[in-house]
C-alpha cells in the first residue's frame, strides 16, 4: 500500500482546512489528485457556492477516487469544524438527519477533502426546509438518443418556460444529459413543485412526440426523459461545477442559452473550466434575481387532471399518493376486466456495484444468446443506476419485445448477481412473514 502524503493545510480568513493525503490519485487518465480537485473548486468557488450556499447538502463521497464506488451520506460527520453549520431535515420515510450547510470557500474545500466531487444540494434554503425555491428539470436521454436531441428538447423547455412566465438556466449534467434549473418563489410545497414539474414534462412530451417523454418506467420511454420526480422531497441532483466520475474529469457546466445549440459536454472539464470561469464568469450569476411563479404550470396541471390524467408514479420509497397511477411497471402489471396492460418481456441480466462488471456480464449473456442479441434495439438494453440508502449499483435488463417468442430465453441467474440491497430486503421480508 502506498504511503499517504503529508496533509496540505489551506488557510481561509483565519480558518484552516487540512487536505489529507493530497497526492491521492482521483482521475488516473486525467492525472488529477485530490489536491488538484480542491484547487479546481477553489478556482471557480463563486460558481459552486452559488448553487449550494445556505442549502442542506447530501454528501456523495468518492473516498477511493473517482474510479471507485461512491456512497451517500446524509448525516453530517460528527467530527467537523465548529464553523460549519447544520440543519435537520425530515424525510418521507419518517426519519430525519442533521445535514451540512456549506456557505464559503473553507467549507467547500472541507467537503471536497471528504471526496465530495459531486455536490448535491437540496432545492430549499436553510430557513425554510418545506418550500423549494428551485424547480429542477432533468433531461435524461434513453440509450441511443443523440446529444443533438437533448439540446433540442432543452431549447423547447426554454421556450415553454417563457410562455408560462419563467426563466430557465441550462447546464450540462456532466454525463449524457442536461439540467434546466428555474428559480421560483418559495411559497409552494414539494408536492406542488413536483406537480408543476410533471405538468411541464407532459407538455413537452406533447410538443415533441417521439423526442421527449414523461414516462416513469424505463421500458416505456422513448427519447429524452424529463424526470419530474427529481422534484420530490429528498431527491437531489448534482449542482453546477460538480465533477463527474468520467475518465476526462468532466464537469456539470452552466451555460448561456446561446451556447446550448452547439455545446459539447466534453469541452467542460476540470482542466478547462477555470479558464472559462476567469474569462466569462458564472453564466448563472443572475439566477437569484429571477424568481418566478409556478401558477402557470399549476393551471396546466389542473387542466391535465380535469382531462383524466392521473398522477404519475412516485419514487419507490415514497408512500402511495392520492390519485397516483398504479406503481408497478407495465411488464409486471396484472390484467383486469377494465383495463388489460401488455406485459413487457424483461430479463434481469446483471447486478453489480461495479458498472463495468455488469456490462461485462451483459457481453457474456449476448455471447451465449447470439440469435437473440441481433434482434435487440439500442433501447431494449436498460442500464439502470440503482440507489439504496447509502449505496449505488448497476442493474442491466433486456427487453425481448423485438425477439421472436420461440427463441426468447427464460430468466436465469443474473451474472454477476451482486445486489447490495438483497440481504436487507430478504431480512425485511422475513420480518413481515413472521408477523
């Protein structure tokens, strides 16, 4: 085991932050150490601080570098500087947690030292934890969707937001999608904000059929998914200037709308963003001065509901909502006399905390079933990033809808089959069975 390097001590107006093991490699291909990442965040500090200041922060910690498996930590570490404040959040599960609030460069350096290269703030301010001041529009392309389509959907979101009196602020996600954040007045509940987001998602789907979708179940999606559930309480997305765990150390980059049509996510990395920030500043610097109203979206939501559109599914750990559509994937739904739903022929191919191991399992499955594999469309392979209470893993499924029935294989044991939540779920099932 390599010997840890001596801590680097950084000074901030009388406060000191120790960066432990500063030479620890975080991105092997980009040749970036932990200290390099601390310096990156400090070089653009007004940008990331604008996104997280005065907000409770979920800690997504890459303690083994960007190429290792991260874990989520809601509770603030017990050992922390006395100048870091916290707030107590309650969650849909009924639990609560004391979470960190980062307000300055010293706090930013401190959380990056913990391995928090992605910053995950809640959409609320510390003085009002029940009323979000941010509507978050997450554009998540399904497999095979070109980047150009993501940009087209983003521009349609911009146009529609303007029609309802709101201003969107776009950024690359740093991965395959885009985010559009909207500053709103903090006078609506999480449920109302999510209801507005669902109405927006459905409207964009109507305006761009085949290109955009509001469908929650992955097996039903086509095109760019507008993830309305990112606005449910307890959900977070990475904020601007976050570093994503891709080999080139790509960054979630805030953009001006004039940049969206021609932008390339690969242009925005830890190496390139400091110079961009020095030259143009933060494109989202005016966001706090542009708070708008959700009334227009809520009128649209009421119209959808009056037309018979039920509430869409919530995330699985939320209680069943009044008026919510059945919370079961179409492939698992049972038919009824009133409404029969076709079952999607889905197979689980791999479960693993290691994405590459799961993809290798998919490759082995295709080698065993070459006649089946040639019938699969790009979007028949569903690569799901699963998230438990404190862990993440990759689940891979295939949809056999395009495969002739006489050659469809049956469900076998996934390879690999390392679902980190299985033991917990089996224990819970045993407890329920025992009464």
